[in-house]
């Protein structure tokens, strides 16, 4: 078993930790110095757990995994804490200000192409569902691609598809 002394091994993985902190800030936001501090803390807590005999990955891969998932855990805890501390008066005020969504008026305000696209999203045709299944995903991006493919097969130009998607997106 190889014993890792975190403070000595830190100099070998410092670049990895800094790179992960930068990527994390770019993806999720935050103050870079705070994220770097959190990443270093996660590294120091988990580096001693690495056991060469129990894993097939090298130390750098182990550090990447532990630091990235540790940063995600910290972010999740901060989000929960923020939600817990959100004053109830603010929540009630926000609910009172928001008016209910009126689908009928929304659809009436759209052009024929926009209305057709919105109805395809609301009442997804079997063809689009099959295209999504073929892609192996039912995510929003997969649905968007399947809708574009289906509309193209119906003879819509890419400009027409773009305009319809833009109209639906902007009217929301």
C-alpha cells in the first residue's frame, strides 16, 4: 500500500486542482478563490483515502474525481442552505406577483408555424417520440433535435424551423 501525504503530494496535483476549480467556476459560477479553496480542502480531506491496491486508476485520476464530486457536493449543500434561509415572505410575495399561465392566449398570439411547433411539443407525435427513442434520450435537447428532423421531413426549411423555435422561445 502506498501512503500519500496530502501536503507533499499537493505540489504534484496543484495544476489539476486549479484547472478543476476554473472549470467549475466557468460551468456553475462563483468566486474563483473560494472554489479553489474548497477544491484544496476537498483534496486534503480525500488524498489520504487513496489506496493503490484497491483501485485501478492512478492518483491524478483519483484526485480529479474526488475534487470534482466534492465541489458538486459543496455546491449542493450551499443551494440547500440558501433555500432554507429564504424568507417565507419573499416566497409568498413572488407567488402573488406571478400570474397564471394562459395557454389559450399564448397559442393565439403565435403565428401558424409557432402554434404548430408548440402543439407538437404539447402533444408529441409518435414519429417524434420514435426519433427520440432512436437517439436513446428523452431530454429537451433530444426532443428539439427530433422536432427539427421531423419538421425537415415535412418540407420545412431550416430558416422556417429557426424562426418558429425563436418565436416560441421569445414569447415564453
